[in-house]
């Protein structure tokens, strides 16, 4: 037969009180993060013409892998958001997407979506100009998990490099930006409050103490 272990009432009560307090600290943290998010977004803005920034008319429009390898900086013109539909994967800490060049060749690129220039009435039609990019040499084949994700429909034309179209830009959504700090605040508050409430209850004789001191007997 299975044995069911139930938490004591004092533990449940202290957890509940800690949770209620953590909801309050989470509200305070949310207001603080709302303010810091604005500064975070401003710090991630990339100037036009820089890597990850918007590509002006003077930026070279790459047509093939040879063009990429023979130019320090460039941009790629994509039909709509075709590059989002081919798949992507995580390489180290970046999410990369498979971008089709006008030549038909396929390359991996990390893209600053804030700097994509949409040429149609919506993001789905017209020619979209991707941010300014540069070639970064890397052995993509060493990361089998990444290749399994980004090549689920078609293999890349090269595993020797990827395109950096992010630079110092790219912003996380407000939800993603706030998620980890909010969770840390709530868990931290819960743990501290649980310990404090239980200690107070134990001192008042309401709860059994977790640790009891043994008095040494004479002669020990």
C-alpha cells in the first residue's frame, strides 16, 4: 500500500502567509521593472548603419554566399518574413534563423527584429530589408542540437559561419524581461517569510520547533 505524507498544519499555514506576502512584493517588483524596462529598451537601440541597425540604401545588398564572404558589412532583402518560416534554433545563447539568399543558398543568421524594415502593407508581403550584418566564422557542425533544429526542413549551405545581424541590439518582451526577476523576488520572499513566521510561532508555543536543543546531562 502507498504511504501518503501530509505536511503539518504549521507548515501549510506559514507557506500560505509567505505566499500572500510574496504577492505584495511581486506587485512592487513589477512597478520597478516597468521603469527599468524603458531604460533597458533605450540601451539596446542600435544606430542605423551599425551591425544590427537599420540598413540604408548605401548598404550592400548581398545576393549569394560569395557576396557575404567578400564584404565586411551587408544586408539581405527577404520576401516577407520567409526567414521566420524556415525554422530556427539556439546556438550558444542566440536564437538563429535560416535565411534564404536571392541565390537560393541558405545561411544561419541572428537577427535584430527591431531593425527589420518592412516594405509591404504588412510584414507578410513585400520585400523586407534585414538589418546590417557581418560574417562570423564558427563551426556550426559542432552543435548537433542546433543543426537538428534549424535544418529540420532544409540543410544550410555552409556550417562554417553565421550572420550577425544583432550586434548590441535586440530587446526581450516585457514579459520575458520581467519573468526571472519576478520569480526570484517571489521565491525569496516566500522562503524568508516562511522561516520568520514559523520561528515566531515556535517561540510563542503555537508551532513545534524544527530544531530543539538538547540539554546536556550532568557528567556528559
